[in-house]
C-alpha cells in the first residue's frame, strides 16, 4: 500500500502535469503569493496614508534589497534540502572587512572586493564541512553563524567605521534616474535572471530538484551531489558578501552587529514564497514575491503606526500559516492522488 506521506516523486510529477497548463501557471503556491502581494498593495494604497508616495517605494526596496539578494542562492540551497543560517553573519563579516580596510587606508575598491571574497571564503568553509566532512548543514551553519559573528564583533568591538567615500555611499542610495527604484535593483535584476535561468532552464537546475526529492537516486543517476551543494554554499557566501558591501554603503557604517537576525527574514521569505523546507520544490518568482510581500506588510504597518514588535508577531504568524497551509495542501494532493490510484485499480 502506498503511504500517503511518502508518495513517489514521479507520481507527484504526473499529478501536477495532469492539470491544465493555465492551472499549473496560476493555481500554484507561487501564484497565491503573488496574488496576496497584489491584494496587500491595493489595500495599503487605499487605507494607509502616504503609502503611495515615491519615497515609500524607494525605502521599501532599499530595505529589502539585501534580503532579495541573499534569497536567490538560499532558494537553491533549500530546494536541495539544505539550509544556510550563517548568511547574516557573513554580511556582518563582509561589512567589517570593508570597514577595517577602509579605516587602515586601503583603496576602497580593494576593500569592496575583499568584502565579497571574505563572503566567498565563508561559503567555501560551509560547503567543505557539509559536502566533504559530511556534517548536517543545519549544525554547520549554526556553528558558523556564531563563529563569523564572533569574528566580526571581535575585530571591531564596540567601534563602528563610518568614514566611507561619498561617491560610493551616494551610489548605494541613488535611484534609477526618473524613477523611485534604487540602483541596487539593477544588480538584483541581473542576478535574478542568472539564478532564474540556472534553476529553471538548465540541467544543473533540474539536478537541484532531483537532489531535494531523493539525493540517493540523484547520485545513482550520475549527479555529483557533493559538488553541486558545494557550489551552492560558495554562491550563498559570495552573494552574502556582496550584500554586506551594499549594506555598509547604504547605512554608512561597518559594525560587528550589522544585519543581526537577517537570516530569519531570508528563510521566512523563501518558505513563504513556496519553497519546501523538505526540498524538491520551489520557484524563484514565488520567493521574490514572498520577500516583497513581507517587506510591503512591514512598510504599510510602520506607516500605520504599528510598533516593530507587533510587526514581528504578524510576520511570524504569516510565516507559520504559510508553512502549515503548504503542508496541508501537500497532504491533500497526496491523498487525492492515492484515492485516484486506488480507484483506477478497482476499475481495472
């Protein structure tokens, strides 16, 4: 008898592709998140004072830009049934690296490159421990979260570096000419296209879903599971390092406590966007919508005078409901698939 909670990957795929194309495109978890984002925007525009201001758009996109950037590789990692909890600490370590080198007189361009390289090295460390040593990514990245944060705080202590070149800080805060959209969105769009093509239009991307569904089967089908996951952790560290450079320029300071708690916002957005924490499922457009949904809710509530604590509670409730609803829908579809399979056998 087929277990309701362990339906095979091929069975799930056949059930999904048995639906009409329009249903597969619209009636999905990602479509629901996009629809919810549109609804929240409409409600905020009609009920929240100043939400329609260009400044609101600018500050909203600036605030979520680091989360959007880091969510790209995080999506790929979670699809393979792994996780990287160290991303916020890597942002801080990158920021501190930029700050110390700038303070000590290094060319700022070199300091920025070093910040990105530090992130890449952090990704190499995580990837090595997970794929070569064979440790669980949850345990590894909890440990590296503490280690990278400790190094960041230890290097600067309670000090902060705030003296950065004006042309670079102005660029980080600048908008695309004639629009309220920050310039950083150009870099994000380019990275989103790259990650989107890799995930949804290449054999490498298909291998990520295969690994998430069944890593043993993926291995026997010829996929180098260890190398694939290693690449993802390096990509996560590199993008987090880049986000750390942007974070430093946007807020004009380098401190060991920068980006504290950001990893939770990233993971919340990825899960809200339809990526399964159990691996094997997810789409990048849903994740982007998830990040924007959380950011839009927070922005609207702040403009409405809601305190930060209440906003955190509401965000947490939304995340819990999204995970519970995803689990329920998965169970419901598996139950229907099993019932249809039994009905077919009986008819035969």
